[in-house]
């Protein structure tokens, strides 16, 4: 057999072996999980072709740091614009903000309350105007992430946050000035934050939580619901893990309190009294048979339920207040200024030097976390 014939035979054998393997499916558990991780919890649209390995990459039109001026042709969502550049249209995803989703039935995409109002606000500011776009990067969907400056020099992102039509996307942007703008809008009840007063479906749900929940087919839990859960374990004193392995609602964060941090390896150092506080919380939950009744107050930006855990073994008192009363947690005054009774319990624990108050100058967890952030 010639060398060419042997090579051809080898190729045919490889092809036959490959064809004998069962074809992979996107909805199989392993590949589904891989794609969900790759696409941030949302499976790619069946109409969208997957990248072909070995294909010729197309160089992006803009590089990080590029700046261009162009007319805003269309506002797709409050955080996504189509801008005319010199060489054609470019889709710009605003950096630092995430706005409520608008419905796109043609793509099977549901909307959120205030999505249309947020988009209308941005249209009024930007559509038809010539803006300056500062490119940050290209995202996995082929959109350019960037900041947009309006005519006159105002930042579009800042205007959206100031008027309450988006969340500060702190996962990808750490500018505290933007956090301040969001907090001011929340306190004033501007834009979508008016939903806190309206309640029900209008209660603000972070868009990334909405997308993960919808992708997983999980119903929305609203403030005011009282639900019984089985706790798997207590990672720290103010957090209960439910062990459901869902993309949302897998943890319960205690409302009104903040406990000393527990170490989770070198990446996340702990604080003094963190282990002791966690052990006391775990003891109280174990006395309930690991079944707890939770009055839901909110869902935080991490997709955790925030609520009050009532303990039958303690006559219906909440785990939240007991931890403060015994000196194992702080009253989280910044976010719960109206809970004066928690403040009074804290002062009594401090005066008696209970728990963490045995240290004359304990560091509040929020200050400790801030000190751990990279500069």
C-alpha cells in the first residue's frame, strides 16, 4: 500500500469513528450547563449560529479607548443604542448601567415594568442627537461596550441613574459616584424606584436577576410573601443557604442586620467573632429542625431573598433581632434607618459587652468589606 493510500485509509477510519459517536445536543445536561455558563444563564437563540472553530476572525471596528462621534439612529432599550459611525451602524451597550428589559416578542423576550418608560426617557435625551462614544470593549454578543456623552457634555449613563431609570451595574463598574447617583434616586423614589411605593409586580427587580430567573423558569417571589424553607447550612450568621442550586433564590440574607464576616479561604478573609456569630446562628436554626419561616422583604442584586426568619422555638422572635440582642450582629442602619428597636437592642448588647462587643472597637462589616476592595 502506498503512503498516500495509507493516509487516506487512516482519514476514513477517523471519520468512521467520529460518526459512530452519538451527536451532541444543546439540551443535554452537561452541554446545557456549559452554554448557560458561557452565555450568562441564557441559552443562545436557535436562530443564532454557534461559532465555528477554525473560522477566520473578523477584526473589530473599534479598539478599547477609541472615541467617535455619531448620530443616534435608534434606542433599542434604555441601555442599548444604534449609532451611525463613519463606516456604518454600530450597536452600543452602555457601560456601568443596566436598565429594565423592554419586551421583544419577535425574539420571545419578555419585558419588565418601567422598561418602556426607561427607553422613552433615553429616546428623549439621545435619539436623533450627535453623541460622543468612548469605546471600552467588545462584548460576546458583538456589541461595543462604551460610555456616551450627550451634546453639551452630560454623561448619558449619569443622567439615566440620576433620574432613576436603571441600576448601577456594579459587577462591571466600581465608580462610587454612580452608586451615589443611584442611591439618591432610590431615596427620592424617582423613575422605576417609584415601584417600591407601588409594590407588587412594580417592585424593582434587577434586570440581571430577572434574566436569570426567566431563563431558569422560576416564578418571581414578591415582598410580603411568607414562605417555609429548608436550610442546608449557614455560611455565616446573616446568610442561610437553601442548597437548591438555582441561579436565584438559593440564599436568604437576613434583613436589617449585618454580621461579622466569616473567612472563606485566602480570597475572602474573615473578621474576629465571625465564626462565633455563625455558630450561634446555626445553633438557632438547627433548633428549628432546619425548617424556617421567612417573611420576604426584598430580593437583593445578587438574587438572594432578603427577609425576617421567624423562630418557633423562640416564640416567633426573629433570628435577625436575636443576633443583635445577643451581640452577634450590627443593626444595618444605613439601609434600615427606621428600625430604631434594633438600634436599642444593639446599645443594650454593647453596654453589656455581649458577643462581638467584648472588643471595645469592633470594625463594622461594611467598613471591613470596603477595606478589602482593591484600590
